[in-house]
C-alpha cells in the first residue's frame, strides 16, 4: 500500500487541484482526502506494509496519455522498439501511449494489431494501444478491415506520415470508422502544395535557401477533413496542428458541432521556424515549425479548448540518419522523455498555460476521446499516476536516455521539473528517474 502525504493532486476528472493524502492499494486508488491519520491508514492496510511518501511541494496527477507515439516496431528497431519506447514513456511521465501505424510493415491487419498490443503487454511499462492504418499498405487506395482490427484492439485509424489525398477515400474512411465508433486521425498535408519542402515557407526558409512548405498545405486539408466530418458525422482527430488558419478552421467547425478533436505537439508550442539552423537537423520535423505568430495561435487554441490535446509525435531516428545534410535527414523529433518537462519549463512556469490545463489536455481528454484506461484518479480507478517534482533538475545526456533515439533539441541542456515516480496499475515503474 502507498500513502502519499500532503501532495498537490491535479485531477481534472474530479476538478481537484489541492493538497491531499492519497492511498493506493491493489493497483487502484483507494482514497483521496485532505487528512488521514496513521491509525486510519493502518486499519485500511490490514497488515500489508505501507510505503509512505512525503509529497510536500510535489504534484500527483493521472499518468499522461500520448495519442501520437512512433515506436517503430516492427521493422525499424534500430530507431526504437516497443520495449525501449514504452520504457522511455514511463520515464517521461506517460502511462499509456498510442503506437502509430507507419511501421514496416504498416499496421494494416488484425494480426499486426495484436502483435503490437502483445509486445506492449510483454514489455509491461506504459500501456501500448495500437493505431491501425486507414488504407491497406497506407497506399490511400483501399480501406482496411476496420471492424476486424477493432476486435484486435486498435484505438484509432491513421495513415500518419502520409495524408489521404483522395477526398472520396477520406469520406469513406470517416463513414466506415463511424460504424466502429473509432476516430480517424488525420495527418493534414496536401502533397502537391507541400512539394519537396524541408521547413515552413517564410522569411527563415528564404534566408537559409531551404525549400519551403507553405502553411496552406496543412490548412487546406484541415478544411477538407472538417467538411467531410460534418458531412458524414464521423469522428475526426486532427494530428499535430501547426498553423493559425488551422486553429481558426477548427474553432469554427466546433461551433457548428462537428465531431472533431485536435492535438498540438510540444515542439510547435515551444519553437518556431527562426530556431532552425541549416547545420542542425534536430528541428526538422513534419509538419514544420511555424512562425512565432503561429506558435501564439496554438497556445491560445490550447488555452481556449479549440485544441483539445497535447501529443508528442515522438519520432525516433538514428544518429546516422539525423547526421545527414538538412535536405536528406528524416523529419522527426524524439520527445517522450523531455516533453512534459519542456512544457512545464517553457509554458507553465512563465504563466502561459496552467498545469491543470496541461494535465487535462494530456491525460483526461485523450482517455475520454479514445476510450482508454486512465486519465483520472477517482477512487476505484487504476492507479496509473505520476509524481512530479518541480525542483528536480537533470541534464539531458545520451547516457541517461532510455529511448534508443538521441534526436532531441534538449540534448546537453538542463531541464527542471520532472516526473520522479510513475506507477502503472499501482506498480512502481520509475523511481528517481530510473526505469525499474
Ligand atoms: O516529423 C515527423 N515524423 N512527422 C510525421 O508525420 C512522421 C514522423 C515519423 O514517422 O518519423
Ligand atoms: Zn504526422
């Protein structure tokens, strides 16, 4: 049994943000109250040993749920695998992750869905929920067997990394996915408009002489998909929104009652195109980092609920791949182990976002939208939770990262404010930054 004393509990599901005592027993949250006496706790324990934690100055919240994680297994285990990725997840404060479908082969049938799910269970760290592709081979031509894949355990369908270019295929996908009750996750990018671009088109790309991707390459597909979701009544989730115009389009669609949710990645909230240098590919990401004005629009959208969730888009790549010249390096930032701390430091501490909103957007809302375990510390729910120490500081170094990937912009930097204890189903899986 765990007794966490006088800890700041943030739990949007109970509208809780105050110092509490928390008891955890048998994998579940047993009780949360403002004061507990030792006699009461011992009576509840019924002889079981009680581990007491002094939580003064620390936070406890439901484990983060990342709806956009690339784990690369099967097929690209040199970048990451389900074990290393789900260990990185719990190190970063995530107790559940949704594994993106653009593996090798892509996750386009039930056997592969079950493989990913079982590998996650075997690893025994963060819960791993597979995402299936929308189309066979992610070719954009023929829908997968959605009902069958749902039986196998998919949480959603996505051709992430690619966009479904054909509007009729996207309409059909929304129509069929609706029958399963699962959302379609859309990576919004018009291929022709994006061209061979390497970063966002603007002053910074012009100055560096790098081919640009215009903002409209994203927004035009956001508009299309919102219209198709409205038309079909299907469930749409928009991945990694990065432009001012996209936020505005989503705001309008929500006002009309379209069944849409949207996510934003921490890197789009923290960096902008001016931070990119041609000699360092670490910030080469898709969708590309936008302008400083876009970053403001994204923060505002997240604050007012237009953007529902934060998701990492953890995209691990090898050092050799990222060491290539800018034009040839792959897109992607690895972020599971640094994302929460980066958001804390760059957005919460300066007062741009409340910590309550961050937890709601990264735990409660993902659980609700994708119908996953977690997102709440209500008594009787699974004890998937994080103890966060705002004073704990750590230099991000290759030797301490448990992900196989090193492509993080925080390498060599010190992050302060980190998860120092993480439980999955009441089982401690990370302590003092060490994955157990
Ligand atoms: O930067 C990205 N990397 N964006 C994507 O959409 C795909 C991802 C990957 O798979 O590496
Ligand atoms: Zn994507």
